[in-house]
């Protein structure tokens, strides 16, 4: 049975943590006297009151978290975080409804980058800073951050870590889970600082550099400009962001092995990193040729546009340096395919993940062998290792579940009056945490015009996709609640 008092007390700690993060943009607002001070202050007070009330009213000791509790707590913690995180926008005049505020908050914490804001430049800088912070906090994971800072759950922390941080289920960098989470966060912070310095040297303002560094390393996509990176018209800024988007799309455990353990062979021989790099190279080459042949752009400009959008879409960051809906159908279709592939497992990127796609291709290849050599016994191998049948089945089930969710969400959106391209791309962009889609939610558009129910459906898709579907849907099954 779920021990609800202990669960509520843990939630109190996390709500206090999210509320504490509001101090940074609140301090910025007070120092610069911008209009975001009052919404941020009210949000801070409400979040602090809720978190403190939970801790004061519940006297129970923090308990050991098991697998079932870990799954439930991760879902509840994300719901609590996006609710508190949406209050600053809700109290501001820049959103029309609570649904809009929650949509923007879910998009921020899940690092999706889809926005309902129609005039971003009119939003106070303190609120834009908070938007960027929701990306950065959610990028490595709210639960992983909590485990790194608050060793409250003992060995049960592994259950939270497994339920939240995909790709780290089979390996730990340190003997203790809190040390593992902290190690990953140190690398995350170091890369963020490196990008900030690089963007400042490239001529971007300090405020914009902070916000874009947060969004890039989280593969989020919230920008301080309405037309995203296109507003800067700087090849150097684009190049820096491309490099860090690609870095953010790589498994952070591999970054640890390269930078801390000094094992470059382990990094460069990783099968998933190789597949990830190959997809980026082939997609960039194909789109570059397509743009060069279909427009008057030089080969250099075609490459610059293609590498940026390929990196942005495959890492599910969602920045744009141009309106790629104006490209050829061939180039646009490649980007649509990249939405489903995504980055590496254990990265801040969304999507199905490169390793899973590569594994599925090998499963298909095995079936071809079975059809031609019926007496043969063939194992699926990836990265030089045989993959268990349980792992293969788990990946297949994940694909089935993603397809069902996509199908059901598309039915809802088309029933609400959205055209097929907009509905399909909006669901895909939300499920795989990409941000911009096609049609009326393209890179030059936003999600503000969608019906309220559509925003709730897409908010659910963003959260389910960030937690990789199983974590959200298992709590909806009767077997989860049995003793």
C-alpha cells in the first residue's frame, strides 16, 4: 500500500525546492524594477505556504521509497512542479487562462519549448528568465536534482532515479545514487557555463546568453525573441548553439566517462553515439543538397541552415534559424522523421531515442533472417552485446504505446477542428518534447490559437513523453493500486 503521509511530506520538500528557485527571477525583477515582481512574489508565497504546510502538518518520518511509490511520486512531483511553475505567468497579464499558464509551464519543465505567448518581447525579463529556468531545471530532471541535493530517501532514491531519468537504468557512475545524480549535474552546469561564455564572446547580451544557455543544454527551445535564433542573424551564434545542442543530445554518462574518467575510447566507440552522429551527418547532407538545388542559396548558406535545424530537431530543442516550413517537402519530411528519432538515451533530448530506433532496425533484420533461415537462432546485438528478449519486448511495447497515444491525441485534436497536418505535428512535437511543429503550429507560429481542450491534451502528451509513457500510464492501471 502507498504510505500517503510520507508521500505528502516528500512532495512538500519538492514544492519548497521549486518555490526556492523562484527567488532568482524574483531578485532579478526587484533589482531591475520590472513588471514580473508581483506575479513572482505571489507565486513564491503560495508555493512556500503549500510546501511548508505539508511539512508542518505531517509529523511522520520520511520513509523508504519502493518501486511503486517511486513511480507515483515522480508523476505527482512533476504535476506539483508545473502547477507552481505556472503561477507566475497565470498572475501576469500575458496569458489568458489557467490552461495557458499550465501549458507554458509543462512545456518549460518538460523541455518541449512550445509556447502560447504571442509577443515574447513584451514579457518582462524576469518572467522570461523563469521560463528559461524551468527548462534548465527540468532538463536534467526535477527528481534527479532533488536526489542530488536532498538525500532524504536513502536507497529508495534509486527507484526515483529509475522512474525519472531514462537511459540510466542499467548503469551508475558512483556507488551511491545521490553521488551519481550530483556528478551528472556538475557536468550539466559546466557545459551551461561554457556555452554562456561562448555566447557572450560571440556578442550576445548577458541576459540572452543565460536564457539561451539554459534552453540549449536542456534541449528546450524557449527563446527571448519571437523569431528565435533567426533574430540574431549571426552564423557564429548559430554555430555555438549547434555544438551545444549536439552535446546535450548525447548520453551524460558518456560525457562523464570522457571528461572525468578520461576514457575517450569508451565514448567514441559507443554504438548509440555513432548512430546519432551518422543520422545528423546524413540528414544534414540530404537537406543541404535539397536547399541548394531548390533555391538561390549558396552551398555554405544551405549547409548552415540545414545543420542548425537538423541539430535542433533531432535533439528536440526546437530553436529555429529560419521558417523551415518554406523548405521543400523532402527537407521538411526529413525533419519530421528526426522528430521521432530524438537524441541519445540518458541525454536531455526527447524523441524515441537513437538507440531504440537502431535496436528496432536490428529486430527487423533478425526477422528477415528468420524468414530465410527458419532453423537458425539469431540474437539481436547492439554495441557488441546481445540484447535480451525482455529488452526487445520493452522497446516494442514502448513503440506500441507511443503509437496509441499519438492516434488517440490526433483524434481529439481533429475533433476539435484542427487540420490533419497541424494535429499530427502538434501531437508529435508535444509527445517527443520538440516544440515547433508544422501547419498552424510551425516555427513562425505558436500554440495560442488552439482550443483550451487541445492545450490540455497536448500538456498531457508533453508530460507523458517526458516520463516516457510507462511511468504515467502504469498508475492508471488497476494492478498498480492492488496490495
